[in-house]
C-alpha cells in the first residue's frame, strides 16, 4: 500500500515474515518491494495490565521481553538494512525512515472488541480486580539507515521526514478505539537503558492515560478553570518574558530550560502556535522543526564535548480528553551532570518522586547557549 503525505513523503506498507507491518517513509520516489526472507516466527501473546491499588496506576506485565536483543555489535544490528551477512528487521538494502511493529511489544492490539472496564473508574478501586489484557501498540521508529549518525547530524530533510512519520502515526493510531494516549520517545545512551545503539525511537500507544499525562491534565484543567487560560501557553509566555532560560528560538518553535527543571540538563521544545498533538501541527510548523531540534541536540552534546545520554519525550494531549487543556511539547532530559558523573534517581526521586537539583536551570541554560556551533 502506498500513501502520499506532506513534504513529498511517500509511505509504503509491506508485510514482514511474521505478520507484522513495516512502513517506509521515502522522499525520492523509491520503489519498495523487498520481501522479508526470514523464517516465520510466532508473535508473542498479549501481556497483562495489573492495577497497583496503592497508586491506582496500571502496570504492564510483558514477560516475553526478557529475551529481547541486548546491545548487539554493529554488524548484527537488527535496525540496519538487510545485506548478505545480515537479515534484519528492515528487508530492504537501504531506507530513509521506517516504522515497524515492535518484535517484543509491551502492549499489543487486542483481539476483537476491547474497552477499559468501568470497574476501574476513579472511586471504584477493587484490590481484587481481574487481570486485563495489555491492549495498545508499540512501534519502532528508525531515523536513518546510517548506524553511526546522531539525530542532529541528520539533514534537515531527514528530520522533516521523521516529523512527518510521527504526525502520520499519531493521526492513524488515534483512530483506534482502544488507544487513549500516544507517546513517541527516544532513549539514547546506555545510561538510560538503551538496548540498541542504532539511531531510533519508539511509539507507545496506551489503552489508558498514563500517570504523568493524567497528572498534567488535572493540573492544566485546574489552571484553566481558575484563569480561563491554557497552562502551557502561560508557561511559554513566561519563558519568553524572562528570556534567561531560552536556549534557541525560530519563527515557529522555542527551546528552553524549564523554570523548575528536574535534571542537570532538561530542555523543552514547544511550538509558538500551540496545538494539542503532533497531528495538529501544520506544514509551516513541521518545516521549521528540524532547525531548532538539530541546534538543541547539538548544544546538548557540545556542553561537555561528549555524546550525552538522554530521553526525548513528546508530551501531547490524550486522544479523547484534554484536547483544549494540554499542549504539545518535547521534553529532553539528560542525567549527566559532569563528564564523569551522573545524577542518579536515588531515594527522594525514586521512592517519593521528589526531585532535588544540584544546579539552577539558569546555569544549565547558559552552558547550553555558550556552546560554539
């Protein structure tokens, strides 16, 4: 199946050997017909959602993930293109951007009709609640076929293609009745738990609104009820007014260190014309994203002159609630505080969720701005 998207991007869907789907996002009219030659394997069955009664939060049980690939050498990387010595997840010999269903997913599409039981609505907590199938979707987003590239080293056109892929998947996954929240993200560096070093991200599409998004929505709703304004709009206005924490800016986006950052280097990138999610970004905003994203990530690596481990997380409104309260933004968090030192999430952070910062946000923003590009 072929589909034409914005910015000259063409999406081609093909089946994989085990029944999963791979989606190629191309900009040069490539013809995609490579066949996955690997032997067919059974896909793992759907896992479990269990409710933690102490916090009223869902925990996904996915025991099949214990056997997933862990830090293979470059020559065995499953995200590189297929060649004579390697049959990888990508059957073709080259690619621009690809997205495919995760081989070891934490969440899987349910069989038949599925909906979250009203049994688990607020106020109906039952510590004897039954196990629920862990409905959802997990996808892998490969940014480039070049194993050794960093995100900011990609061309503007390549980053724009990645953005188009994010927009496309957000739009399509939002149509699934069992999807409540869509979360694109990237883990980079072994310090944050990366198991494959190829430049890539993931998309988790949950059948529930995850705890952080749920809390953000409650806070944003309260702010709107009290002031009549959208919280994220007020936050961006404050950063523009204060100026001291701004890292970079262009006509459509702003990059800044938040006023109460939790990590040694935490940066938020937000559109200046606010939207609820990636699908609502127009082409003008999408076209302007590569320049500010590349500059921000390059500044992050330039602080200490080393590749910084980070988590880059897209926060957006849930699919069916909070569309007029929550706003799209990217949160980049790095746990490195000095070249040879990490910030560990120890007792206060891990057990109580109470973060303690060893440096002021204004200090890290200045360090980021002072990086020579």
